[in-house]
């Protein structure tokens, strides 16, 4: 069990890192959108590639953050019913959900989408829009995102089993009082302060 819990912690760390940094994909999509609007208004010029790269970035941020969202227990749940059930029943509901629904769904999607991705890489399929982008980079987000979600589902399953065996904490308990957004904002603030301090030190 301890080996499985070590694996669970490694998966949690992986998805936590992915969730922390994928916010920059949203920032990039926002910046490109703003730049495209300025260029279109100022120079009467636009390109479908600007529009497509925005939804490429959004697709990547949405899909690869699915595992992080599960880690933070931010997916839509039936808490209005679930919260009134005994704790062990709640955990068993999660076990059934992760083992019989999430895992088969992720494996099915990976089984179906990987051959499509390989085909698009080999064919070099391009967007049908004038000036559009090559298609396979956005298709690659699907297997990456569902692999991370699958791994996190297994991590949560391990934590649920460990709790029932009396070898782990309650996996449904939230750590601390801060929301995920507040924790992320605090982490970004610390990174900015560290970067500013390093820049000031280098300028001396």
C-alpha cells in the first residue's frame, strides 16, 4: 500500500505542476486575442492563424488541467446528496466512479484518439480556413489531457482505498481554507517577488 501511496503522491505532484503552469496558456491566448484586435483595428489586417492559435491554447489549457481539477475536487459533483451520506459510503461512491466510469471512459477515448492523432501527424492535415494552422498539435491535447485525468483518477482511487484500510487521510477533505484560485494567486505572487528580487540583485 505504501508503494501505491508513493505513486499517488507522484501523480498529485505532476498534476499540481501542470495545473500551476497551464494558466500561462490562458494568458497567452488572452494576449494574442488582444494583439489580434489591435492589429485588426489599427492596420485593418487579420489572419485565421491568430484566431486558431487562441482556441488551440484554450483547448490545451482546458484538457491538461482536467487532472489538476480532479485533484482539487473542483469537478461538478452531487455534493447536495453526497454530503448527507456516511463517510464510508461517500468513499465507496468515489471508488465505483473512478474504477467503473472514469477509468473505462479515459481508456476508450485514448484508444480512439491516438490512432487519429498518428494519422494527422503523418498526413500533415491543415486547417480548412485560409491561413489556418496544422491540425495535429491541437489533437495532441486530447491524449495528453486524458492521460493526466486517468492518472489522477487512479491516484484518487488509491487514496480512497488507503482511507478505507485506515492507512491514509480522508481524501474528500480539503486542505486549508484557501480556494484553488487563492492558492494559485499566492504562488504566482511569490514567484513574481522572487523574480523581482533576483533581477534587483543582478542589477547591483
